[in-house]
């Protein structure tokens, strides 16, 4: 596995993830921690941060060509009291990219935060984009199925 220092910071990495979640060739997205049907992802992450002042977020995106990327974020709170979102801390992260036999680990510089509102806003932005990506994947899968059915219908009809 090739290790590459991107020269970018973790906020750039989050923007890269948001861009990947907007791609039309996205076929699957997965994330940890796991979220039950009745939970919102942003609430799970912020509750973990409140309780432990640390959270590990993993997101894997898979594309139609079989390539995939794994995004790893570690949010460490350093200031504030337990039971509340940390008022300061550090976000670290990297991406593992796999395309065919090519495997790369892309390193990003950590970013410090000094306001809990900043962290909460970025978590909310990510969670909203993730939800939209899930909806788009479902729509694309329905369209693909409809195209197959349409083609099969006309194939059987002899047109």
C-alpha cells in the first residue's frame, strides 16, 4: 500500500467525502458507528462526543466500477466537561483508496477546533449529505431496475 501525504487538512478530507457522496456513480455507502432506524446519525455522533469526548467515524463509499474509499475520522475533545460536546479538541483522519490492485493511504493534517458549534455544524452537514446520498442511491437503483425491465419487455416483445 502506497502512503501519500496529501498536504491537505482534515476539513479538506471532509469536503472530499462530501464530493464523493455527490457522485452519480456511487453504488454503496456504509458507516460506523451503526445507526438504528429510529436514530439520526448526527445524534449518535454528538452523543458519543458528549459522553466520552472522543468519537471514531468510519465511512466507506463504493462506486460502480468497484473502486472504494474508506474515510476515517477521529474526533478528540480536549476542553469542556463530560456530558457536553467538547469546547475544543482535534480532528484527525485519513482515507484508504482501493481501485483494482492500486491501494493508497492518503494522509491529512489534523485540525484543531475551539468551538463546539464548529464541530456540531460539520457533523450536521455530513449527516445531511449522507442521508441525501442514501436517497439518491435508492433512486438510482430503482432507475437501473426500471431500465432492465424496460429492455427485457422490448426484448421479449421482439421490438
